[in-house]
C-alpha cells in the first residue's frame, strides 16, 4: 500500500533493527552471559573492570564498539531471550541510567529480575500499551514501591528532587535533543528531495526522509509518554484495535459479508493465550510449523466482545503490575480446558 521509497525505508528500518538484535544477542552471549561476570563480578578484578569499561564506553563510542561487536563470531549457538535483547536496547537508549531514579544501572544488575524491571511508562492497566516506546528499564524497588501504576507526571520526583531521587524531567532533555535533531534531518531531506536534479537523487532523499521519520516517531513517542498528564480514549482504542492499513481494508470488505466483524491486535491475542493458559507466560511461541495460526484462530473465537475484553485485559495488566512475575488467569467459560486447543 506504500510507494517504493516508503517500502524501502520501512524495510531498511526493520533490517537495521534486526541487525542490532543480532549484534546485541552476540554481545550478550559473549560478555553478559559470562558466568564470572554476570553472577559474581569482582570489583578488584582487572578482567571484570575491563569488561564493564567496555560497556560503559559504549555509550559514548557506539559506532566504534558496534563494529567490534559485529566481528564477534556469529556462528556459535546463541541462547539469548528476546527480553534480554529488549532490556539491553532500552538500557542503551537510557545511557545506562534509570530514567526514574537517575541512578546508573550496572550491567551486573540489568538482567537480575529482582533488581531491574521492565517498566511501562504509562501503566499498561491504564493504557493497554506494551510497545517498546512505552517501556524503560527501571530499578525494581522504585517501580514497585513508588511508581506502581502512576504516570511519570504524577510522581513526586517528576520535576524536583524527592525522597532521595533526582528529578525526572531534566533527564528528558537528551531525548528532546534527539527528537529535535531528527526533525531537522527530516526537513533537510525534504529540501534535498525538492531540489534534486535527477530521479535517483530525489528517490534517495525521499527514502532518507522516510527513514528519519520512523526514527523520529519512535523517539517522540517515548518522550511524549513521559510528558502526558492524561490518557485519552483515542489513545487506549489505538492500543486495543489493529489500525494497520490492511486491517482497515479487510474490515470493510468483511462487513459486506458478515453483520458483525471485530478487529483485535495481535498483542492482545497473545495476552489472551496467556490468560486462558493456552500459552504459558515466558514460553516462546513455536513457529516451527504453522499450527500457531490455528491456535490463534481458536483463541480469537474465545475472546469476548469489546467491553468485556477490555475489562479482562485491565484486570490482567493490573494483576501483573502488582504481582511481579505472576500471570492472571481466567477461563473463557466454566467447562473450558486448554487441552481442547
């Protein structure tokens, strides 16, 4: 549905993210998963200090270190979870600092679930938003004891030091600078596309503009979630319903055949797999064959109508926010047993 230049930018953006995931996965395997370092780092050990220095310097010399990571042997068997990769990505985006406390998150703590949480900037029980733009890595004690299900702007240390934690707002300046810079780059490539002397130069400028726009949208979304003072119904609806262009066309087509057509985001279907205990939390969906499509189709028949669906999701996310590591369960009907799926 997009023109060739927009498709190029989307594919390039996705390839870059996938490439980064591979780099992060290799890096985690080589360094973070080292038993000596991750379990019992010794501050008096030159080796351990050198390893930490490598990761700390990475925040200032990303491009150089990224090339070094690319040279790590990629042929070896990797055993790194998607959550580990996401945690590392967020940690990098935050410059190794907890956005809520201002304290440095040491590498040895990053993958300790008792010390560092995935934290939803706008609580998921209020926003239903589980996108990467709505996630940070945050010290567990702050997340569980202070933030709970509040928005950043509601926190006591949002714009001033409080309870021993520095203000959150000044830490957003680095993200704001990134957003402003990307906005300038978008304008630059717009100008280049308008003044290009040939089609090849014009197409390249348009592609670069689209690429910067996707990067801008991601960072601006992260920033805006830290500034929001209220959650609109429109924002919530966008998290509950799939708004992809193909879905819109399919929806209107199916309405010509059926009297009732409902659209559900894939992330919500995944959550109901866990709620109904069809797909235990933490278990990776098996994509080795295509049976997962049949399972999702069966789950969709069990998900209730919009109002009831929203109530169950809210209870689920609220339960998970107050019970770290635990999953909310409910049966779609009294006689239901997941062995029937």
